[in-house]
C-alpha cells in the first residue's frame, strides 16, 4: 500500500479497506501519543476536570491534513466532492453521516469523474 499517496494526496479514489487502514493508523498514533503524554507527564487538567496531553494536541493538529486527504479520496469513491467532509462539523448527525458514507457504504462501481474504480 502506498502510504504517502493514501495520507497526502487529495486526488483519486480509495476503497473501504484502505480507508479503514488509514483510520487504524490515526488510532495507533493517538494511542502512542497518549502513552507518551502519560510517561513524560505532559498531561494537564482542564478547568472542566478533563485531562489533555500536549503531545496529543500536537499529533491531533498535525493529523488534520492527513485525515482530510483520506476523507477526500473516500468521498471521491462515492462520486462526491471532498468538501462533503465538512458535514462532520454538524454535531452528532455529521459524525454518523461520515461513518455511514465513508466507512460502510460501497463506492461507485466503475470509473467516475474522480478516477477509475479502485476495486477494478
């Protein structure tokens, strides 16, 4: 699998398996950041009582670009613009919509305006 293409390019299409592989990478990196914050003592308590890690914040901010690239290619496989990622900004409904559209539903069969079928 071409990880550089998967996480940096906004062109083309990817299938559900590659999408979930990218999500798995984000989860693994998040776990490592959490562990590092705990080991290094770089966690602090917020006013509401929650704990936040400095490394976790940095990793999250750095991951935004890569997540958008991953989501855009998956939207392209559904024959929609990558701008549909912004639907995730709608509380609750947006996250569910993203999960269903990108993680569960099958992509467009055959070539579409964004490229050839990734399963062909």
